[in-house]
């Protein structure tokens, strides 16, 4: 109990403690320390893992000078350059419908990052292109 109730008799102090409970100070520190010991390493691993993916793709440009195809240039960064990749590329029309799609095979090389320029054939005039994703083959 606090200092202002110290002048009460022990019976009254016990009655107040039974009725209102005792003040427990610093009981939150042990669970907080346990949670911090578990959560902090996971947070650091998660931040590193998700900010450094296995394969990172960056669209550089696309040129639609022809009505039946579009050229796309993109950059691929990968942690393991000795693995072959397959990248899915799409061409879209003015209404954002997919009008062309190809899988671009990228062989293993010692060069990292790689800049690729690929032509995507289309069934009607494309206006833009994108890299849907890359995966190990």
C-alpha cells in the first residue's frame, strides 16, 4: 500500500488489499523482455529477408513501334547467378487486355545484374508491356 494509508490498522490495510487488490509495480517488465527477446530477432530477419529478394526485376522501358509486337527492356538482379530463370512477359492493349505473352528463358551467367531486351509478339496493337514475374527453372 502507499504511504498515505500507512497510518491505518493492519486489519483495515488487509481489508483494503482484499477489496481493491495490491498495486503490483514492474510486473510488465518480464513479459515485455520475453516478447522482445523473441520478436526483435524475428523482426530483423524479416526486414532483411523481404528487402533482399532472391530475384528482383526492374522495368526499364518498352517501345511499341510495330503494330504486331512490342520490345521490352528490363533488369534482373539475382542472388545466385548460377541458376537459370524463366520470366513471364506480357503485352497489353489500350483497354489493359493481355494481347501477347511469352516466357523468356534466361541462362545462368556470371554477370549480375543482367539487362534484357525481348520482343513480345501480339495479336493486336499493344500499347504497353510488363514483367509479370521471374522464377527459377
